[in-house]
C-alpha cells in the first residue's frame, strides 16, 4: 500500500499571495508538478487545513487540483478537516471526504471509513471551531472503537489533522496539538491500526502512540523551521509531501518529498518570544 500524504494546503477564495506573501495555490501547483513522475500510488490522503478561509471556492480549487492529479495516478483521494476548515463548506464540495465511503460517522463531524486494496482507511475530524488545537471527543472515539472491533483484511490507516505527539522544544506544538491523545491511545491499543497520519505542524515528525507509528507530514503552503531560538517560531517557503509505504517486512516507511522551489527557505513569517506568547495565550 503506497499513500501520497499531503496536508495544510491553506487555499484561499482567490489565487494570489496572502498576507504573508505566499500564494498557496501556486505552492500546491508547484508540488504536484514536481510529483508528476510518481507511480503505483494506491491512495492520496490530505489531512486538513485544505482551505485557509473555509470558503466553497477554496474547496473547489483543492478538489480540482488534487483530484485532477490523483486521476492521473488512478488513485482515490481522502480528505480530513483541519482547524482552518469549515464543515458546511467542506461537506458541500467534498461530502464526507471520501469518494465512496462504506460508513460515515452519524454526528456533525466529517469522519468516514473506506476500503482500499484490503486496507481500511478511516478519517477523523479533530476540528474544534474557532480553535487552533484539536479534539476528537467521546462520540468519535466510541465510533472508532466500534469500527476497529472487526479487524480489516490487511490493517487500518487512521488519518486526521492534529498530531497526538509533540516536541518539547516547540512551544506552539505543546499547546496546539490533539487535546485528547490518551483517549485515542486507549482505542487503538492492541487494534489493527498500523499508522496514524496527521498534519498541522507544517514539518515532518515521527513518534508512537500506544505503540502505533504516528507520522506528521510537512505542509504544502510552507514549513516551520525549528532552528530558531527557544520560544520563537519561524515559517519558511517550501512545499512538501510524504510517501507512506505499508506492508512488507520493513513497513511502515515514510519518505518526505520536497518541491524544488527557487525561493525555498525564504522567511514567510517570524514570531519573537513575546509574539509567540501572545499567540499561545489567544488561541491555546
């Protein structure tokens, strides 16, 4: 099973640079152009913050760009929500986020289940409206427990936006990740879940939750540079994605793919300690 994993496209209502001088649609087009030689991809998974403004127009652009690319691979696309997303607009354009789900979560959250080549693919909805951090909640966790009660043929992939792991050196990661990782750990412990795919942090990160591999793919719109001083944050240009390989003696394996941007590493924004504390106080 080979999954192309993207996240954090942050597309706006119209093309053009945003307030931080990044054209999100161009970043996505650049990355997809760089990935044109990929073959044997079984699924494309996009883990949230599809739209920066939650507009129908933004979701339509995401569907056209990523959907068109995926058709060239003959691969289905699966989308999840992120903290910048808006559920009603997401649903209007992308439905449950699955092209043909076999099971949908009965509540308002956009969670669903599909099967791809013997693998079960579950997307969850960690969006907390108007908050940067994420939460799955008791309803989704109970539903996930029910889904996992019957093992899939080859195993299960679970995808959502907010990572349940974080780095101690990042003040924002500590506050803005998944708020109920313990509940998720309890549900997946001993199950057939082979990997958790997430985004949100705009950098690649690997860890474990209940002995299950957790992969955080870097963002499409930009990436976070952790070489800054403690307590500060810097984002730089650079569109990236991941190739995830499951199964076999050495799986899962994760490989990061970087677009060849001639302006890569240019600073997009930089927050000093005071500004970082303000952001955490406002949104944490």
